[in-house]
C-alpha cells in the first residue's frame, strides 16, 4: 500500500467513525449528558469530520505527487492531532479523569502544525 492509499484509507475509516460517533452521540448520549458535555462531544465529532476531509484531500494530492515528504508529514500530523484532540474529548465524555483534558491542546497543536506543513508542501509542488 502506498502513502496515498494509506492516507485515503485512514481518512475513509475516520469519516465512517465520525459518522457513527455523531449518530451515537445524538441518539444515545445526548439524553445522558449535560448540555456542556454534549457540546464538547459534538466539537470532537466536528473536528474529526473536517480534518478527515482534509486528510482525504491530502491523499488525493499524494496520489498525484507521490514523493512529497511534506504531504506525508502533514497527513501524519493530522492523524495524530485527531487522535489526541477528538480522542481526548471522547475519552472525557466516557468518564476519563479530568486531567485527560490536558491532552486536547497537544492535539490542537498537531492539527495546526499539519496545516502549516501542508502549506509548505503545496508551495513546493511542481
């Protein structure tokens, strides 16, 4: 499996997971959560959706420009960022200790770094 296939496969799985988690949150969790908890959960789902779509776009570019290390690094940072940011929100919603919330900012930094790396990578494309 090449980088483009890997990136697009991860994006597809992440989009499916975000869809499932969004539906699960709306239909099963919302009645059990406070308004603040549900809003936080929805933020995780929203960020996962948007960044998964971005990951998919990076995969398409990788397919066209397969050797770009910048695109590969951007994809890796997006995956790490989504896992840390959305993952920590999901974990907190599931009852993880409050200190686990300190993980989310590292995910946010990774997401921001991914888009900066992507910017540099796009500028270097032929």
